[in-house]
C-alpha cells in the first residue's frame, strides 16, 4: 500500500521539479532580455544626453553667430550710411565741378572774344599809328612845299585862315583817332587781363574741386570695398547660421527618434518586468504547492511533521538582517521626497539609501534565490533576491555584480 502511494508522489515531485526548472529557465531568459533592454535604454539615454549636449552647444554657437550677424549688420548699416553721405558729397562736388567747368568755358569764350577784340584794336591802332607816321613823314618831307604852297595859294585872308584851320583840324582828327584807338586798346587789354585772372581763378577752383572729387571717389571706392567685405562676411555668417539651424533641426529629429525608441524600450522593459514578476509568482506558487504536497505526504506517512515547517506560523513576520554592517547612515528614507535629479516634489522613494564607500560589499538580508542580476535603468548595477513567501529585496547602485540569476544565496553572502 505504501509503495502504491510512493510512486504517484515521486511522479508529482518530478513534475514539479521539471516545472520549477522551466520557470527558472523562463525567468533567466526574460531577465537576459530585460538586461539587454536596460542596457539599450542606458545607451540610448547616453546618446540622448550627448545629442542634448550637442544641441545645447550648437544653440550657444548659434547665439554667438546671431550676435556676430547683428554686429556685422550694424557695421554694414554704418558703412552704407557713410557711403550714402560720401556719394551725396561726391554728387554735390560733381555738380559744383560742372558749374565751374561751365563758368570756365564761358570765361574762355569771353577771353577768346576779348582776345579777338584786342587783336583788332591793336591792329587798328597800329594801322592808325602807321597812317599818322606816314602822314607826319610826308608832311615833314613836303613841309617846305606842300603846306606852304597850300597856304600861299590862299586867295585872301579868310581863305588863309580857313586853310590854317583845316590843317589844324586834320592834325587834331588824326591825333584824336589815334588816342581813341589807343584808349580802346588799353581797355580791351585790361578786360583781357581781368578775364585771364578770372580764368586763372576758375582753373584753380576747378583743380581744387577736381582734387576733392578725386578724394571723394577714392573714399567711395574704399567704402565700396569695405561694404563688399562686410557683405561677404555677413553672407558667410548667414551660411553658418543656416548650417547651425539645419544641424539643430537634425538634432531635434534625432532626439525625437531616440525619445521614441526610449519610450518603446521602457514599455518593453515594463512588460518584461511584469512577465518576470508573473513567472516568479508562478514559481513561488508552484514551490508552495510542492511543499504542501510534500507535507501532505509526510502527514499521511507518519503524522509527525512539525507545525513550523516553514520556519514559523503564517502570521509571523519575516526578519531581515542589515545589508551593510558597519554602515548605518541613511541618506534617504523610504517614502515621499523631492527627486534629487528631476526636482519632482513628493516623489515616492521606493527604497532606502545607505551611505558607504565604493567597493563596500552588500550582503543578502536573508536566504533566497537571485532572480535579477544586471544593469537597471535607474538603479545601475542591481540584484534582486527572492526570499519566498512573496518577499524580495533589491540591492542597487553597486560598483560590480558577483552573483548570477538562479544562484542560491545565504543570509550575509556578498
């Protein structure tokens, strides 16, 4: 009778052991996937931070580029104002030069006219002077005959007086004509000299205006060159600005893609954690069923199984040892707090932070099985131990991990 009972009992135990092994394999597989997902999340967050840093750097560069562009625009505006003023002055000088050249042309015409008049007056004066000289010479040569004969041929006193008066008037007329020609020549000469002085003044004024015009034209060329240089610099800065804006747009798209991937990976992580919890719970239930089956077999066989098979009554509280002996300073208690990195208020802190130096070993708070061992999203290197009865402990922010999933640990093990 006992053999008949033992065979089915061993079969149940064997099935349960196989099921437990399947659960452990499933948990290990899921944990491996979860570790991979957490690693990908960590890498993606690093990439996201790098993209954000790069974007901030580009934003700062773009601000500097914008500032440089504004400065160049101010320089260009100042140069354009200077150029407009110079061009206005140059236009005025050109008009002044045109008026001066017109005055000079008119003066030259007047000078040519006066020169012609002077030449004619000089010629007439010379002709009259020659005529007077010829007459005087003829009178001198013929004075003993001609004029005396003319006087002696007078037919009376009245005729003599008339002849003397005629000769006197002839001399007076010739001298008057000569004097008028001489005076006219002198007046034309004075006008010519005044016109030449005016011409010299106008030419001097013209040379001054031309010099000012040449200086303004040189200044205009220099300003045009400066304007072209600043415009080229502005064009280069605008090209840099466009490139920075294009890069920012590209980084925005990259950041959005990484954020989208992160959301998907975090959702996958939550699903894997949920699945792991489900498998752990199923394994715990299966183990509990196995122990109940074992206890039932013992009760039927001997009826002497102790009542504290599980280490105490169902109402007793499980006790855990301190995981960091010698280190008792708690830097952050369990409960609501302000998140140290995000600044979020009343954020639930689901653990207890204990201060210790890097490399201090964390010890298992109780006996159990390692169900998670690897990198966690916000925990860094972390280990989760299942102690049975629905109790698990999590050890986070470790510098290294020395256990693996499925490994049995004792209280105080590191």
